[in-house]
């Protein structure tokens, strides 16, 4: 059974789903919301209480000011609101992509609220030696959104992320994934490009806080993510805080493509004994 809940957070309301029983585990993405993490949550709910949610301004999580930006620190505070609503002091957190940055911000700003943070492929571009070039590339993606719309921006984003965007004839750039985007998909994409992408990719983690804080930090990389920018940023994070990377099945979206195998690996990490 899935329990749904909408709770107040700073500047809006956060939509959450709660499944299962057992140790508390929060699954968080950015920009992906509860629906993208549902298969993972269903599998983990056999032995965990699993919370998923739509990030602020995405999907069913509405903001009072739709033009306000989403930052990792704000999203971390939203996770604290989830814990407070559940009457729980701390939880394990699995964050993927921008959600991994949210988890790192939680461990930094609210160190006693996270037990283990599994940061799966956080796009921490500021840790790379050519950060200025990547910063400019993100700005170009956002400019593409404002000029040409969501579909064109997704195509530019995928190219900068390291995906092969060549079309069937290898001489055309592919656009957004096949299929017609829903009105909600378009709204979420617009929100991501206009108010979320820049703040997430420009987040600079506090190396000392992550290295010496009470939370255990695990940096995850997909086994098939070698060509992606998030593989390089994950390695850079692991080196910065002196931990080894942990391999997960698939690539950046392995939790969607191979949920059962992904769950097995995540359980090994969360329950090492």
C-alpha cells in the first residue's frame, strides 16, 4: 500500500509517497520525481519504509512563487521537513543525479539527519578541472531553452551530458526521446532548465563536512556510465572526500532500466553486514 501526503515546506508544498515498513529510506531525484523512482521504491518496500517525492516545483509539488529557483540547500531542507513530518530524527538517503547533490547538501547542512547518503552520479561540475567550460555549456543549454523551447534544450542537455545524440543516419542530432511529451512533462522540463539546472550543477560540496561528518557518504557510478559527464564528476567527488566509488548496474538511469539488480546493489550498501 502506498500512502500519499502533501506537506508544507518553505515557499510551497511537497508531494510525498510512503511505502513499506522497516528502516526509513528516502529516495530523491532532481528533476525526476516520485514516478521515476516508483519501481525502485516498490522493490525496496519489502524491507524498508521508503519515501519518494516530487522535488519542489516539479509535478505535484507546487510553489507559491513559480519563478523561484530550486537549490540543493532548499531541497535538503525539504527532506528535513519530510523527516519532521514523520516524527523521525534521521534516515538513509539514496539520491540520483541532482538528487545526489540534494543528499550531499543534507549531510552538510543537517549532519545529524542523515545516516548513509548514497550519491549516485551527482553532476558536480565545479569539481572538474575544466569547470569554466562546463559552466558555459550549461548556460548555453539554458539559453537554448529560452530561445527554442524544452525539446531543443533536452537535446542540447543530452549532448553536453555525454550521450550519443546522433540520429539514425549519424548526421542529424536527435531531439527529445520518441513519443509525445505531456503537458506536465513540458512544465517540468521548463522548470528544470529555468530554475533548477544551474543551481544544481554549480553546487560546490563542502569536502571537510562530508569527510568528517557523521553521515556515511557512498559515491555511486553506473557500470555503463563511462562516457557520461556524471561519471567524471562522481570520480572527482570520491577523490575529493577520499572514498572509493561503488559500481551500480546500468548507466545514469540504471535504477529505471534495471530496478531489481539496482535494488540488490543498494541493499548491499545500506545493510553491509
